[in-house]
C-alpha cells in the first residue's frame, strides 16, 4: 500500500507550504512509503484529488486544498485530521497502516484489545478461555503486588516509628537542657 500525498509545488500560501512540509517530514521520520503527487503541475492529479475527496470533507467553496492524504484510493484526510492523528499517536490508524511493533500506537492498540475478563487476546486459547500459563502469570503478578503493598505498609510504619522515636528523643534532650539551665 502506498500513501499518496497530494501537494502543490508552487503554492503562494506559506501556510499550505508549511503544512505540506510537516506531513512529508513526519512520513519520512516514520519511514512510511509514500508518493508525492503534484497538483500544481499535473492537471490529472488535481482532478483525481478533487473528485476523490468526500463531499463532506470539502470546504464551502468545494475545492479541497493540499495537502490531501490517501491510502491508494481510500481517503485518509487533510492536514487538520493528520495533525489530530499525530497528536493522538494514531497516525498509522489514520493512514490505514498497521503500527510497527513496539511503537506508541502499537502499545495503545494492544491496550484497546483487552478482552472483557481483563486479559489480552493473546492470553486466551482457541476457545476463548484463559490460557493456563497466562492465568498462572496473572496470579503470580497479583501475589507480587500484594507483597509489594505489604512491604510499603511495613516501611511506612517503620518510618513513622522512627520519626516518633526521634521526636521523643528531641523532647527529652530539650527537657534535660531546661533542667540544666535552671
């Protein structure tokens, strides 16, 4: 799948130029395979873009401005929707591409695919039941959390006891100083 970015190479608008540069630079940074299609020098590109931007996405005058982004023949959006996707870490979804493993978007997608019982889809077997190894791991993690909570509580109690003991020692020292001063 090739992402198509419709641009105007000879735009008089600085804002349009900056938006085009932003889209292209971001796609390059993500190493996304894309093609730049110039609508200023190629009437066929201009007509194709105008005909394939959905009516509800066109501005009031009916002429969409670049950059416009497509995944092959499928419309992805304009700069504003691209920017929103970028801010939400959902550019791959916006482009209709699978996110690379380990990316923020892949992690978010993984979190979104949690099964109702609180397990991940890959932790269930073919029948949709919790896999024994995943179940054992979940129990182990729960036990570890409880142990960590107990340790934190003990540490907090120890700190409180130390502070109380220190206060008592300070009061006793002050009392001895007062007696010595009399």
